[in-house]
């Protein structure tokens, strides 16, 4: 069976990837609204995550050159293309849903003649919409998300709704590795209370965000018992409030 989990865990537990200076800066700005920080306060924040000033300055220069960031009169702001990433991250914490009546969204890719890079980019876009691939070119999910599919999909696919004959819970279990996702979510939750240093906590919650982005956000009736999605979102929301408090205290006290 094809796996539709873009963040499939390693067998030895959650992947707590060491964060680079770029990752630390992006994590801080992605969690800040509006996504802009004065340069001095950004330096002080990053130093609390065990990164030196010279490392940060080099990272900021590269990020501006790569158009990840824009220089402002006082500091740095996320570029336009990363604002969409912030929107998706925000939605991963507070996904908008609606009552589910049994219909499924259906997207069938019809475009031909595309190269590997274009096909990979489309797959990433469809997975980002929390669709799952039943077979090559056929994507679907329960129609319980309160969001329209982008009109741009009409250029490469046909879209509509369907009511599959297969029992819905059985189809959901085929499309998403739900038990695997739940096991890693519980493992991440187990680390929350045992991680105290700022750098370790930022690393942990960066992994939490990646995992929440892979949550299919299914109707409750299609989820295994004890699904930990809401608990993981609540833990991340608590951490984001904690981080926002640190930012306010620095900016307000400058």
C-alpha cells in the first residue's frame, strides 16, 4: 500500500532534528504575528537557543539573499512566499472543520507531459491540502474541512465529490497510516514534560509542527480510539503562547 504520510517516523522514535540557525530564525518568525522582529531582539532571542551572534549574522545574510527574509527599517520580516507556510502552520494548530455528511473530496490528475519536478511539486501541493493518493493520480479525503480547493487545480486536474462504496473507516485506514501517526504523536507528547532547555524545547516543538502538518484531520468517526491529535495541538498552542511571551518581554523591554 502507498503511504500518504509525508513525515513517516523513524523506527527509534520521533525525529528531533538539530536546528540550524536558519531553522531557529524561521521557527521564531513563523510563530510571531505579524512575522517581524527587531534585529536586536532577534539576536537576544536566538542567543537563548545556544547560537552565537556571528552564526546568526551569517544565517540572516544568507536568508535575505535567498529571499526567505526581507530587511525592514528596524529588523527582519518573513518574505511573501513564507507567509503561506505560516498560514499552513497556523491552520495545523486550529484546523477549520465542518460537520461531515459522508461525502469525500475527489481530485483526479489529468495533466500529461509533466516532468518529474512538476509531478513532485503537484504531489506536495495535494498532500498539503490533506488529500491522500488512492492510486496514481487519484486523490481524495472526507469533505469535512472548511476550506475550498484552490481554483488553480483546474489547470491540472478534475475535482468533485464522491461517496465511495467501501466503508469510510476502512478506506481512511487504507489511505493514512493512522496508528503510526498516533504512536509518534504520543511519543512527542511524552517528551513535552521532560524537555526543559530552550533549545531542546524549540527542537521538540519544531518536530511537533511537522507532525501536525501530517495530521489528516479526519472526522472523529473515522479515527482510532484515543486519537491524540487534539492533545498534540493543545501542547503546541501552549508552547507558542510561551514563546510569544518571551518575544513580548524582549520587545517591550527594549
